[in-house]
């Protein structure tokens, strides 16, 4: 029954679209599908694969159009009494396809022959099963008519034949060529059906994706002696660790052993019960040997689908073991360490994005999910907690040791303490670069933003699910920041995994990549995370994030409310030591690596309280009437704050703030420098649109540097950089570059300004835009190669024209996105900088680009 390569020529199927699978047959996956290709490989490995014929995509298209290949020739190679199966072979298994039809060829006559071979009872069961499957899936008869029939014994068989005849108004076909023709036709047509087409296109199949079919002689899995079927692999699919796993069920065929309630046996000998190893030791040994050979020669961990017939082993199929991302890393690394694949191949086998699954807790893929809403997956990982509708509630819950999810319309600096206290964040508004998203990613806090289809009735203390269910403060929900869903309750989770395989893979990635990867880190804790993930330095420290601490926030507010430069300086003098201490810690944490500090960027009013209670607290702290504070806060309001008094505009108009920050940086530089290892800080000016802004700010920073040198009697150097995040700065990058040691492209603002699209509001309509194909992707997530990318390329080219040897980088959120990294590398940047938890993703993505 096994394939015989030396079969005589008459045995061969001649049609070029219908090929007998042999070690040398021209079976190609693009024309015959993945299963046929895989079977051919197994045949080449000399595994006991039953005789198989593959029909190409063209043959199957022809069948759907009414052109049947020469079935007599096809069947001539099979024993006249053989039982056959027909299985789909699409190019990618995930694209689906019609279900396999088993036990084809059974007729009254072959039933007799089979009864003698495997026993009456087993033969009758198979014939009855085939009639049922043929009736429902091929002849398209009423499934209910067959569902009620007795399934077993001669009575079941007679009833199946009678019902078939009654429903089809003709007897069950007693000729296997007819059966085969009908099976092939129905499978070919099922593939062409609209539903099947839409389903596979949703999985990425092209409109003209083809279907191959394989006709295979069946090993029966039922009958005398040890018979059965199952799957076996040499690794655990969940962990990737070496372990024989799989399923086996005696007296079974097809996918019966895989059914949830199947009482499958142990594979290896096990004290808890009978095992395949005991029941069919030779077959078991051969199976393990075959799986090992397949691993070695097919260069992947393979799941072997097998059947045992009276103790004899047959291999029906082999597919790459479907695994979790964590298992995939372990498997790829071990294959490379065993010399089966190269390190480069191991790197290419891991989807960079999948690494974030290893870095965060995830909802267990096997867990039951109860979705109640959907938003933008803004910060990966999953977290379960009780709903808290305010930062204060979140802190109170954290104080009681209760995990909580902070649920807000959007977040502001006032919520940061609540975010620290929460295990996850859910907001109604916002996109990939909104406050909640950026802070969430920095903290490694799972975060779903822009879940605008849910009802956020914070005053009423209600969160209303998309399906209308109402959740109140204290109810338990789960946010899945990896896929953007919000779930009711507490589904099972899997823990992060940063083991030796992960570290090994990362080290291999670093050896390949040709661009640098830094982290965006605002606090010493972030910096530590960045170090843990082997970032090459800090590419962006957003200094305003250092003022979120409540003790600092109040001084910050005093500074904002200052009446004139003198009052302002007094408040800044109190902020100075706080900033200096932060920088000292940052420099020390990052010893030996560059740290790029961006001067204050956001509109000042973002730091003011937004509600009555906050305004009252501030009035108390400043000893002013609430009405005064309210009026001043309103006066600071702007129609378009993101295009208003922010970034370098603050530096030009209220220079004391940058003076204080420059002094804090330089004093910290001297404090953290060691004789043999001087700190060379990088100071970066945000939101520049004209070279003159850089000149003005640079002159003041130079003056502060000179003052600090003179006061301390010690020298130091620093590097001055400019953030290129307005279209105009890109166009004038040559002039800007003349004043700077480095340029860093802020692609968040650059995207906002290029599209004229508010990064804080885009979440409201982004999903509609993407669903309707207006944008292929959220441009705040994946760099828009055509528009923003063009500005980036212009900026890079002009920047280098302006100053040879200038360092160029990007530090927008795109720095952690593999597709965007590819655009940046192609544009010629020296490094990308991204949130600390995305650093491993970026390291692997950069390595793949260099291979
Ligand atoms: C940017 O605009 O890309 C950037 C990094 O700065 P921020 O997100 O802080 O505006
Ligand atoms: Mg910016």
C-alpha cells in the first residue's frame, strides 16, 4: 500500500494536472497546494505514505467548470477494493477549504471485501459513515433525514441506503468512479462558493487563490489488532519544549482523535493509563523516528498525522506544528542550535510583533472570551481588574490591594497617578499617540483607547458594553491591549516569558542589524526597562512627563501661574533640583549609553486642573480665589493647543523654562560624569519650524552651559539636536541641520501635521476610515510611506546636505512598528527609538531587514 517509487510506468497517472506523488513528481505548492507539496516531501523522506494522487489547481478549476479528468486512469493505480479519501490542498492551510471526504469507494461489493479484511462490524460502520457524508456533503440531501437514523450495525447501513434512495430518488452510487467524480465536483464547487471565497479573502488569500485536491488510499484505523489514528509531535505546542505530545484514539479515523471529548490514549508509556507505546510499540518507535527525520530534513518541528492498521503505521500528512509565539521562539532557537537551520533563518521565522506576546501577560488563547467592546490596541498585554472611573478610585483600590482598570474618557497628566495604580487602562477617546497610549506603553500597562462604541457614563458610574450590558464601578473586566478588545470577567491568562531562548534570539538579532535601537524613556524606571531590553540608549526623554508626580505638579502649576519672570524663576528654582535628580539617575542608569533629553514640549494648559475640585485645590495652594484661578486657566486655553503655544515656541517666548532645564541637565552631567566616563548629554528642541528658533534657543543653552562650567570650574560637552516634526522643518532640514549635531524625526506630530489629523481625536473615526479602505492602516501606527515617508526622505537627504556626518533618527511611536522601521531604514536613519517594551520587537525587525 505504501508508495512505491519503482512502480511500473503503466502505474503512473499521465495527465500533467493529475500527478501520482512520487519522490520525483513535479508537485509544486503554487500549483498543487501545500498538502500535496508536503506529502511529496514525506514520500521523499521514505515515510510510509499511502498511495496518493494530487490534482492541480487547474485540474480542480476545470472540474468546477465541468471538465472531469480521466478518472479511470486516476483510479487504475489504486487497488480495486481500496478505500480512498479526498482532501483539500490549498496554498496556505489556513485559507480553509471543503472538508475531507473519507471512505470513498465503498459499495455493496467492496463492503463485502472489506468485511473479510477488517471485520463485518468495522466495515459496516465505515460504509454507513460514507453514505451519510456523501448524502449530506456531496449529494446535498437533507442532513436531518440522516441525523435521526441508527448509526450502527446492519440496520444503520440499510436505513442509510434506503434513506439515500428515498431522498435522492436514485440508489446510492455503486461505482467508485461515479462516487469520485461527484466528490471532486462538489469539493471543487464548494471552493468557488461566495462564502468560502469571502472567508479565505479575510484571511489574506488572493481573489484567484486555487484549490488542489489529493486522492489518497486510506489506512483504515478500524479493524482487527491495534488500529487507530492520531497526531504526534516532538515538542509541546504551548511551551516549545521537547516533549512527545499529541493524541491517539484506538478504532478511529480522520479527525476523531482530535475531538474535544475523544477519550484519547497516552502516546508514551504512562502510569495513568494505556498508551500507544504499549499497544503498538513498533509503530510508536517508527513514528517517533519519522517525526525526528521530518524535523531534520524538513527543518521544522512537524506534527505527523498517522493511522495504525493492525499494528502497522501509515503517515497521512505532516504539517508544521502550530504553536504559540513563545513556543515558536524556543523551537526556532533550538533548531538553529542543533544546526538544522541557520541563525538567520531562526530570526526570520519569528514574527517581530509576536514578541510582545512574550513580554506581557496575555489572555490564554484557549480561554473563552466574552467581548463587550473594541477600541485601538494601544499598549500590548492583557489585564483583569475592577472598574475604577477616576484616578482617585484607582488609587484607593490599589491601596486595598485590588487590581483595577482605570476607565476614562481620555487621560491627562492628572490621571497618571491613577494609571500607576491601575493594571490596565480603557479610554473612550484617543489614538495610538494619545496621552493614555503613550504613557501606557511607557509603563508597560495594557491599554485600549478609542473604544467610542461603548458608553462611558462616568458621572452615572456606568460603562455600557457595545451590546448594551451595563458595568458599574467595581465590576470585573479585562482589557486586551494586544488586540484592542474589552472583555467581561477574568479569562485565563498566560504569563510573560523572557527565558534563555528569548535572550539568545535577541543576541543573534543584534549581530545582524545595521541600525541602532534606542528607547523612549521618561523616568529612571523606564530607563531601567530600556536597559533590561538592551536598548542602545535613550532616544527621547519627554521631560514634561517628569512633572506628573503630584508634588511636582503643584510647583509646575505655580510656575504656569507666575505673574512675571521673577515669580516664574522662583517656581523654576524649586523644580530645578527635582529635574537635576531625575537626570542624574537617568544618566547613571544608562551609564555608557547616550541619553537624549527633549526640552519641555506640551501646551502649558495641559498641566492645569480640568475640573472644579482641581481648580479649588490649586486656588488653595496658590492662596488665590477660585475665580482668579479659573480665569487664568481659561486665559491659557487655546483653540488649537497642539498648534499653539507649545514646543520651541515656549522656549522662545518663556525662555526661563528651557534655561532651568538646560541647567538641570548640565549640573546632572557633571554630577554623573566619572573621570574615565564623561556623560555627554543630548539636548533636543521640539516642534521647530524655522532655523531661527534653533539659533535663539541654542544661544541661551550655550550661555547656560558656559555659566555652569564657570560656576563649577569643570568642563563638559553636549550635543544639540532638533526634533523635525513639522513639514516645514523637513523641507528646511539642510538649514536646520547647520545648527544641530543631530536631527530626530518626531513622526507623531509629523503625521498629525501632514494629514491635518488630530492625534488625540483620530481614534473616533480611525476604525471607520480603515474599514472603508480610506487609509490602509492607522497612519499613527504604521508610517505613511507615501506622504509622511516622503517628507522623511526629503528631511534625511537635506539634513545630510546641511551637515555631513549628522546623526539622524526617528522617535515617534512608529519606531516600534516593523513596517515603519523598514521605511526608516530605507530612508537612511541611523537609529529608531521606541517605547521600552517595543525595543525587542524593533531589534528583531531591524535584524530581519538586514538579513
Ligand atoms: C513625535 O511627535 O513624534 C514625538 C516623538 O513627540 P511627542 O509624541 O511627544 O509629541
Ligand atoms: Mg512631537
